[in-house]
């Protein structure tokens, strides 16, 4: 990925770091016909203007003084395509109802995770995740009490990396990137296996930062208590044996 593509996102992120009119930043980052996919109830949008009109401006109206902070940002190639990924929080005073949620009139945080495919200097395909359940829990509007593991994990504001190096602005070593890709792919292939083949990839005191409805966990055993029943729903376990 070129330094220009990284700078493209960094300029976009910088513009959103302070309350204001985000329209120019959005049109500068997303292509006019970008394929933008956001979690329900927003779902699919086409282009920069639709993103501003149907998501970002309504969010600004609901959250007074809205701004955004990036805690992790990285970029690179995946299967021959240029991608940018980031995660952080939208921050503001939740002052007006939004997507059916009642406003508490207090400082609130909305966690985001984004993946953008870059082509010809614009984001052409985007997948945007919002931790709406976490916001519901924080504002006392989550209807369920149960969690999938030994206990419900921690739900609340997650700090950025302790090493304070989550925002990577310089080019990365492609060989190191490929090694990371291989390790992560191998670990994912070990999820929901009877012998828990994923365990050797994690430190015993690992931290797993999960979505609000499930929460975050410290320690590999706490993670396993969530991960095994959760992943088994997708893998077709029955009586301890995985179905193909």
C-alpha cells in the first residue's frame, strides 16, 4: 500500500478528531459510488453522500460535540488488494434519541471497527461495525441478562494498546505482514476444535476484547468459556464431535 493511501485515511481520521462539519472529509475519503456496509439498522449504502446523510449527520445530531478517536490503525495488502483497518470510539453527549435508543443526556462512547478497500485513492468497499449493544448496556437499555461464558465479561470503555503504538503511520515490512497473516489464519482454523488447537497461539494472561453483549475477558480459560460454546454454533458441534 502506498504512503498516499495511508495519508488518505489519516487525513480523514484527523478531520473527525474534533467536532465540526465532516462532509468534506467523507467525500474526500469515500468514492461517490462506494459500496458501504454498516451493521443493522443501517445496512447497505451507496456512496459518500449517502453515508453522510443516513449515518454520520444523524449521529452528530444525536451526540452533541461528536468527535472520533482512532486507537488502532493499520494498512496493507490482502489477496492483492489494498486495505485499511481501524478501531476506536465515537464520543459525545448522547442528547437526542438515536435509532430507537433513548438519550441519557450524558457522555457516551460508541465503539467502531472499520475495513476499507482502497482503489484509485478512494475507499470503494467498506465494512463498518458499531458496538451498538455496548451502548445499549451503558445506557441501561440492553434487554438480556445472560452471557455465553462462565460470566459476562467486562463491558465498557477499552483503552488503546498499552504500548501506545496502535496507530501505524509508517510502511510495514511485507514479510512480517505475511507472517502475521499466516499465524492468525492458522489460529482461526483451530477455533471450535475438540482439542482446542487455538490455545498455543495465546498467552495464558491474554486479553480478549469482545463486543458489548459478550464483554471482554482476561485469561485464556475465561476466553475459552466464551469461545467454545460461541464458535460451536457455527461449526456444528454435537455431543463433542464436530460435524463437517
